[in-house]
C-alpha cells in the first residue's frame, strides 16, 4: 500500500503546497483527504480468523468465498466450525497450575521458536536474512529520506521564510513526486522475475542494481531524479522478493515467527536511516550517505548468494527436521 500512498502524498504536495502555500488554513483544506479513509474503511474486509473467533462463521465463509473467487480456485468441501474449548474443573490446585501455564505459555512458545530458528540448519539462514532485512529497510527508508534531503539542500528556493512557512520549488516537488512513483515498477519487476530467475537471483539483481544506482548518485552533478527513481524501484523489488522468499524458507512450525523476527530486524535499519541520510546531508556529506547505502547493498547481495536454498518451485517445508537436512545440504553446496 505504501507504493500507492507515497506518490499520492507527493502529488498532493506538488499540486497544493507550491501553488497555494503552506499555512494552517491550507492544511485544513488538504486534511479533507483524510476523510476519504473514513469512507473507504468499511470496504476493507475483516480477516476470516477474526470473524471465526468472534462467532461470525457466515461472515468468515463469505470472505473466504470472495478470496477463492478472486484467485480462481474452489474452497475445500465442508464448513467452518468454532474451535472446541476445554472446561476445567474448579479445583484449586489444578487452577494454580493452569494459571502459571497460562501466564508462561507465550514466553515459552517464543523461547522455543527462537531456539528453533537459531539452531541447526536454520541458524545460517536466519542470521543472513536478518542482515539482508536490516539492509533493505536501511536503504529503502534512506533513499526515501534522501529524495527529500537532496532536493531541499540543493535547491535555492528550499527552506523556511521568516514566518516559518515551508518554501520549496515546484520543480523539486515534481521530482519528489516522480521518484515516489518508482515503487510500483519495482514491484512489477519483482513479480515478473521471481518465478523466472528464482528468488535468490531476483533478490541479488535488485540489490546490485540499487547499489549501482546509489553509487552513481555520488558523481552526479546535475539532476539526480532518474538515479533516485532507479534506486527506489530496485530496493522495492528487493523488499517484495524478501516477503516472498522468507516465509517459503521457514518450515510451518516457525514460518510466521521467522518472518516476524526478520521484519523486526529491519526496523533497526529504519531507525538508523534518518541519522545516516538526513544528518549527513545537512552537514554537507551527501556522498558519504550515498556510499554507505551502496556498500550495504553490495554486502547484502553477497550474503543473498550465500543463502543455503532456492525456494523457487519447491514445496513448503513442514518440519524442522526436514528444514535442517535441506539447509545443511544447501549450505555445503553454496560453499563449494
């Protein structure tokens, strides 16, 4: 959704801020766009899982039928049922044990799943993916912030006037808008190549392309819109491919947990991106920011090559034992 929302936000700035100026009255007028969310929100379907837990089996079935129709498949025979719940006897001793188990169960589950993904054949895959996710978020948000930082630092019209109102050239806003539209081509690039080249090759190609575009920014003296566009398209392709590869590489037992851990690591990259891009550009070191992002892309591409297995046309892993054997065998082949 971000790939569609950011261009709209940049377009609104291009069409509203420069021609009309940025003031409290103008902000109130542009805030009307937020009202669209209230209109469109009821159109979003609830998840079937949430509907079942709240007893709305008919609503959950309707959502599943709609999903099946959109994807051109048929649902399995049968119907939805509420999960059975055990009724415990009101025994004081058993209640005490049950309460302790109830409190500790989430923590024990997290510790158990963390142990699974950080041991055996999954250890190497998890550590590599954590850095790759970290780098993707760092570069993605770094380029997003760099897009605005470069245009506002290099433009003679950018800045705030004596009244504290933002002043930025219309051409700069147009360039920011054009760069923001790069994410949709990046998603299309990933969707076209992920089943043709495979997940790992698509991920490596996207990271190397992003690194090349970001490196070029160091020596570009004129307009940098085209290279920012290319870099953001490439990192979006990389991000999209990661969301395909990561769930496929983990077995069913830890699939959602493994994806969550990798996604959590990416938040650290997002946290560091403002310090790497905005601060360095403001202190007159844009080349250092661009070079750091480029080096991170190249390192992540090399680590992608070291990932043990390719998940293209491969059945999803079910058990930890199967994953361990497959990962260790793939790791041996990748090191030969």
